[in-house]
């Protein structure tokens, strides 16, 4: 994205602040073991405002400050360290490429930031996100309080930056949707590749490799979250990530995986037959989940309450469970008592954006919030049947989830992820075309 986009975001946030000082640190690099670090990924709030993707950095925003409103603390250039660890932007590029009005070495933070806090009335920060940094910040403020006799005052009010910043992030602008569409197309290509390579007696991780290779070939540095590649009974574990089992002939394979591009996530789940052909029982349950998803997507519309699309999915699923003999009783009572949670125990979706479970309130003043254009969410009903004496064995160990990413529009919802089909006949055709 163009740097001007991030400048507009900062200005929008500062308008909402009015006055005071906002302080946003990024994530630290994390050690994996020995001298090896996990691959770094910046804090989403920090990146949303700065586009700066390096560790050891802090952004400071001060509305109407004459010397400049955006101050960035970061690592300076160091040729010796860069030869070992990779290139750094440095202070000059912090100004020229990232739009900072002033840039300082991160080592100067303890000297300069306390001075920026002096005589500010309010501090905005995401308290609790970075506990060690919070401790530093409180220490600097206490030091200012101790100097009150010199004529300075410390901030009198702390305000959680999270709410106003996350409300901004909840509503996706056109440039964000363009990136999310690209991430969705790339993720769909990965899922298609997984369907094409899947064969009985492959290991789950082999299919994961084909999926994630497609992501990387398309420019994604890493998945948006750990990929779930769950064969057979493993599909009944909602967040299964071991991906070590054999794919057995006759079982289903559930893949929940998405690529990340420019720190924006995609999130797709497809469930397909390992041997390329759904059994009658598998198809019955699959078509039930698909009908529930269609009913849910129909309720992803501006003016509808957040909960409406979950309720629509539940109604279809419970009626289907009754028709198939998985549940007994009345539709209304089973829904009211949540008896369906035995087989469908999660919600039908979540916000999607820079985080796969993205930010934004689901309720406003104790009421489910109303959907508005620009919101992006997942629609992912499922059914998971673990073995039980009171369940016909023909349903045992079947786990199915179908998930797409949907934009709330002014009229019709936009399904970002439909480049990979959900229709069972189309899925079987993709798999058949890939076989000799």
C-alpha cells in the first residue's frame, strides 16, 4: 500500500484523539531456541498506523505538535549487524519512506519519550498488550510526578487506545479490500492444489506442503495462522494442527488454511473426500452444512444484527440433524436448550482483517451490533460427530466445516473466497481431473 494510506490512518486516529499522546510499540523478536528466532511479524495495530515491519520500534503520535506529529523510534543502520541479521530501514528511511516527522534510535527511547510525556494531559496506549513496556511507561510517568515542583505535570488520564483504533480497523477501506481479495484468491489456489494432490495414504503434512507452497509462490511469506489439515476423526478436533496422520481411503479431509498478504489474512475451510468421492453419509452431512452456510450468508447484510447469520445457520443445522436422526425433539426446544452444541459447538464466524480473528466489538451497549458496509467476516458452519453409543455408527468420526470470507456491502454480500468451489459435485470434478 502507498505510504499516504498510513498517513491518512494516523490523521484519522489523531482527529478522534483530539489531544494527548498515543504510544504504540510493536512486537519484539521472539527466540525459538538457542540463537534461532521465530520469523518476526509486527504488531497489527502498530503496522496499521506505520507500515513499519521491523522489531524494536515504538510509534508516538501527538496531535498538533509543532515539531511534528509522528515520531518513530527504531533501530539505526548498522552494517556489521545487517550482514548477519538482514537489512534495516534506519532513521533516514523512517523519515523518507515511512513518513515520520522525527526519527530516533530505539536506544534513545528512555531519554526522549519521557520528555514527550511532560505536560500532556492524556496518554493513549493499548494497556496490557505489552506488559514490560507498560511498566517502563508507568515508571517514566512516576518520574515526571516526582518533578512537579519544577513546574511540570504528568499525564492525569490514561485512555485505552484499543477501542477507537479497533473501530477504525473494523471498517475496511477500498485499498484493504483489494489486498484481502488477493489474499483470498491465493488461498483459494492453495486449496485447489490440495484437492488436486490429495490421495489415500498420503500424510496430512504432505498436503499441507503443497498448500503452503502455493501460498509462497503467490507472494505470501507465511500462512495467516497454523494450517489445519485434518483427516478422518482429526476433523472433529476444531483446532487440530498436528498434521501428522495418514489420509485413509474413505475418509474426509478438512483443511482450514489461509494466506497472509501485507499483514492481511484470508481464512478458508473446505472438506473433501480423500479418495475423490463423497460417500452417501458424507454427502448428506456436507449438503446440510452447505445449506446452513447459504442461509447464513443470506443474512450477512447491512442492517442485520451480527447474531442473525449464526441463528440462521443454527436453524438449518438443527432441522437437518432432526431429519437425519442425530437429534430428537422439537426444533424450537433443541435450539433454546442448545442441544445442537453436541455436534455444532462454535459460532458461525468472526471478524477478519489484519488478524485472522480480527478486532472490533461484537456488541454495542449489550446489544449485538448491526452489520455495516466495509465489515469483513467469516461464515463457517460445521458439524462434528465423535463416536457415541446413541449415534448411528455410519455418522461416526465425520467432521465437516465450510468457510468463506464475506464483505458486508450496501446490497448483496461479496464472497471473497469463492474461487474455490463449495458445491460437492464441483469438488469431485476438480479431484477427478487431477487423477490419471
